[in-house]
């Protein structure tokens, strides 16, 4: 296919997007009855929150059925197994639908595992049979457009941000590509690769470990049972004797054997590998330092998986590289067969040579990347942050140096110069200093957020008045006992009045926290005014807003199930007594994503004793620095909670200590449990001292005052001890700087037992990485096409 040069960007990406109708004609036997459900994202099997629209099945059209019977052509299953093919093998979802209370037709259709995946055909006698499955060469442009750069620039993504994303996420993307290529080595020569198109509002998950299926996986042809690469590889290599795999059974109780499963990919055609080529070329063009597996391991490049044959114009334009373009003078072919990634002199004279260069050029030598701040400033700031200065004098000099460099950003340093505290949450330049500390894996504090909030919305009496009759579960912070089926008013009435608190069996007021309230993803629906008040005033909006340019979660298309990133409320009484210092409001744990936690209300309880002295002793024993203590004595600020946060790199040392202590106490350490992920430990003063003396691990002791926002890096172990009654609200986000931790933690969580809340991969970090990188390279494509178009006009 040849396109005229005047089409500009349409000459490349526009070509792929505008062939939709023609590709539909080319694959008419597969696209009859085509229709995509439109619904709010949710895991399989859950009732939709809005109506899902699904077109009428082709089998309802008498004329089309007659033609299909005459021709014997195959067509896509465009409905649930029950509605379309009740006499054929049913998928797992359709087999279970009879046991569900919710039996909406549209829901069962889009939840069906064979929907728009399995092909059907009529025999000569008019009986419906299975006609195989889609394969990668049968993708259409509509499906491909989800996985390639858009012909228009991604919303909120400028050139500098795109460079920064590629600099931080490019290596993880290359790791993804290498993993997928290695997965292809497990496909037997006689096996044909199937293609399962993404279904709107459905998150495909491994049936063995509940990890989100990114691309290559293995599927049962009879029931749609699917397992990820890791589970397949583990099962195929055979476990040690005595180890039991809990794979679900197939129809009639038959076991699923690896050799009987069908290799399947989700990303159409070679889009993944083509984007990989673009990443290398773009990083080379932009001079971005790369340390990806392709380079560091010096691996011989693996061939792109064959899809049977190249996709031509009639077959959906599924290969990004294999497209030819024509200008008035000469032709440029962007095929991947160019040797050594070079172009001939004739090619380079073309007005579109940049496209071929982008698609095929290997990454150049590593160069120093360009940041948003001047290079000399980056260097100085990084030195101040990274270097462990031995004396207080040198620390103070570092702080002064930072202040001189950025006098317009009001800030101070806590934790003896190791913790950045930004003091103006509205300052638009906050992100510059924040980024330098954040990329070192350090937490950051932002004070004064409460001054921007509508304080009346966040008072306990407001929650009691509006939601008092709701039934909730409470947790006794002292013994972790669950108190079920109580009115939420009972919790809020005792928030600041000890005499009104629920009593224990011994008749003592309990220290309680609300368990999962508001439940699940209901915060926005249940409290829309508070949601807007919070989201409009979160500091560092570049990171924390849902559409923030440095929040990679915003790059995930709406087509996918959006990860639940909050907000989530944390409401609990304060732990006041001497014995309470050994327990936490929230025990030591870590999260797969970054988070910001805002203290929106601090309630000092009335009744019995004045607890100020006890609070100060807790702060003193909590290893808090002198500057923080001055916030209490001199500034008269309200302290709410004591945090201890540790660097993500120190997580394994913390595990070693806790396992050692467990053994000393005669406790077991089961292999499918983890001392951090179990959230069963609180590091008191004794344990923190041992951690420092035996492992040289020092964390950040942070007192969160009213209005303070604590930024916690992904993978950083942390714990919280409420000093007074606190209302905190947290929002998660995915920053470019910490994607590597998200990536690693997703693998860690696979090995946890099914009882862990973190066992399921809800973040979909691989999908987030893919689409962030796709959008970033798309920015360069668009910019170069605009440059070319401007040149052609002049």
C-alpha cells in the first residue's frame, strides 16, 4: 500500500487507524456480528455497575445464518456459550453462571472467556461446531489501535515528560519484551499461537496465581482456563515430590496438563516487539541512558515470534514496521529487514526517512539524559540527597546549599537533614526538588494541606451525622480482634470522647479503627463532595492527580479495568498508654504502588487524663528529630501519628531480622508467608535498635501533624502509630521513578498464600508500563511528523 507524502502523520499511524473499514471487509468471516461491550471496569464475574451494551448475535440474523451454512465459513463467537453454543464446550464463566444470583445477559456475554475469541462454523448438515481460535495474523486495525501510538499526541504528555518516562521506565519495558520473547521459546514447533483480543471492562487473570495476564499465556481450548508464563513454566518443569499444584479442573474433572494448553497472546501481531524497537531507537535519538537486559546481559537478540505470515493490507495492517510510503520523488520502505539498522543514502534523502530511522535504528551509545532542571542543579541536588554526611555541620551546609539553589520553593529538612519537608503545598515548582529526593527512594513530607481543605467536611460529627446508621466492622488495635455489625456512629461518637467508646470484656474503653470504610471503591460514589475537595487540593498534582503527567496510571486506556488507587480512608483512635507503644495502628507492611497520605483531622480525646505527656514520651522513644519536636513546642501544631518508613532496598534485611526474631520466639516461618506482607509485626524501640545495630538499617521517624501529607515510595516498608484520634485519607499513584519496585513486587506477591490481600495483581503494572512507553514514543513520532509536515508546507 502506498500513501502520498501530503498525508503527514496519517502516512504512518493514520494509515493504521484509517484502514478499519477495509480490514473489516478483508476479515468479514470473523467480524460478522461484531460488537464490544461498553462498561465500567471490573474483574470477571462481578455484576456491572452500568449497563453493558452488546450487539445482537449473528445467529439471530436469519439471512446471515443461511449464508454461513451455505459457505461453511467460520465466524467469531459473539455471545456467551449458553446463548450462542449451548451444545458445545462451555467456558468456565458460562458453566458457573447458573450458580450466580446475578444473571444479566450482557454481563455473561462479555464475561464469557470465548467471547470474540473462539471461532464457530456450521457443518454440512447445519450443526454448529468449533472452528478453532483467532490467531495473531487475524487482528484488525480496531484491535491494533489500542496497542500502538495514537496519531494525535497523548493528552497531558509533552516532550520533556516523555523523555523522563523513557529514562525511568524504558529498562523495565525492555525486560518485559525479553520475557515475552523467552516465553515464545516454550511454544512447541507444532503448536499454533492463538490471539485473544482484549475485551472492554474485563481484566484477564491467571487462574492459578491471580496475576493479571499481560500477553503470552496458555489457555484450555475446552473451558478457557488460563495460566500465566510463570505458572506454566513452573508446572512444566515439574515440582518436587510432595508439592501439590492447585490448578482448577477442566470439564468432567479432568486435570489440566501443560502440553494440552494452547499458547495465546493478547497484544495483536508484533506490536509489542515493534514498540520495543521504537524504544531503543527513541532512547538513542534522545541520548537517554539505557541499562536494559538487551544491553547489560549482552544477549543475542531473539527473533520476533512468527505469526504464520506477514499481515498485509487485507489483514488489518498488524505489523507496524512493514508499511511502505510514497513521496512525490521516491519510496521508503520501513521493513525490519534493513541490515544493521542503517539506511542507504537514497533512503536518507527521503522526506520520510525519519520514520524508517525510528523503526530500525539501534540504540546509540549511552549519553547523559536531559532533565527538567539544569544539569548542574541536578548534580548538586543529587549530591546533597545521596551522600551520607558524617557530621551535623556538613548536613546543615547541604541544606543551605539547596535553599540557595531554589529560593522560591519554601522547604525545610527533617530527620537530621534526610527528609525533605515542602511547606507550601500550592507551589508549582515543588515537583523539581521533590523529584530529586523521590528518585532516591526517599519519603517526602508536605505540610499545610489542611489550609486548602473544607475543614467542615472532615469532622467526625459530620461523618456521624451523614453515615451514622451504616453497619461496619471495627478492629481492636490492641489485640487485632474484629468487632462486627456495629453502627458507624458508635465509632465516631467515641472519637474524641473516651467515655462514649465501646468497652472491652474487662470494661475498659477500646482503641478502635474502622475496617475498610468506605468499603472498596465506594469513596467517590459515597462521598463525592469530599472526593472533589481532596483531589483538587492534593499536593504535587503532577504525580497525585489521576490525570497527572507523572502518574503512569493515567496512561492506561479507559478500555482496560482501571486499578483501584483510592482514595481510601484510615480512621482510628490514638494509642496512648505505655504498653500501647509496642503496638501499631497499622503494622509494618509495604505497598506495590506509591501513595500520599493526608492527615485531614486530629482529635484530642476528652476525659480521664491529660495524655500530652504520654504522647511526648512516645515521640521521644520513636527516635524523632529535634526539628520535629519544635513543631509541637514552639509552633503548637497538632501531632497526629508517628510513622516509621524504611527504604525499599532494606526490605530484605528487615525480613531477615523478623525471621530471626520469630525463630527466637519459637514461631514457624512458612514459605508462602512473609513477615512484611503478613502485616503481623510492629517494630517497637527494641526491634528498631536491633535493626540498626545488626543490619545498619536506619529509617525515617516522621510525626504527621494536622495537614501533613506523607509521600511513601512503592516498596518502602512502613508502619503507623496514632498518637491521637486521626482521620487520614490516602491516594495511590504510579511514578516513573519507582516502577522497578512495582514490577518486582508483583512477582513477589505471586508467591503469597491466597489469603493475602496483596496476592492479586490489581495494579496491572505490566499494562501500565506498556502504555506509558507507547505514549512516550508516540510523542516523538508526532513531533517528528509535525516537523516534516512544516517542512513540506514551506
